[in-house]
C-alpha cells in the first residue's frame, strides 16, 4: 500500500482520538475506579451480581462488549488487525461516555454501584485482552 500519511508525535501521543494513549487511558481510568472501590470496601469487593442496564450509555457499552468474538473472527479471516484497533477505540469511547453519564462510585443504590463496577471490570478485561492481542501492554496508571 501507498499512502500520504505523515507521522506526527503530537497526534500519536494525544489522549484524544483514535490513538493508543486514548485507549490506554480508558483502561487506566477503570483501574483507578477499581482501586477506589477496593479502598472503600476494605479489600472485599464482590462483583457477582446481575447487570442492571438502565441508561442508554450502559446499554451502548454492553452492546460493544459483546462484539469482541465477532471482531476477532473478522480479524483472523481478513488479516486486518486494524479492525481490532477500531473496536478498541469504539469500546474506549463508549466507556468514556458511560463514565461521564453514569456515576459508578456514587450510584443511587448499592446494587447499581455493584452492577456498574462489574461493567467496568468486564470493560477493563476486554480492553486488556484486545490491546494484548495487538502486542500493547496495558498500564495500570497514566
């Protein structure tokens, strides 16, 4: 392939847009939420509870999470790892939208807090797996 791509450190290291730091930031943000939750729970955090999907951003995030197996099949079939990058970017974007509109630590009820923490955990696990498939090590803090 030939393209007129011009490399820019500023663009590649931006925390906005379709960049590795943006995707890593979403993971690090979730880990920060989890650290706060563990500190508040004195190390005993139980996430074995049903998901309570009440808000549109929760539903959008959950829908994106279930696409991972299909995306991996497409990447393997078409030999286009860029599809996995697109998936990760969309997942990070949907997580950030969820985070902005749905309080996790200050959820209205304990059940809702547990559900949102579980959704965060699933998102973090999915981001970690996806990034590691691309050979990108995750960072616990940025």
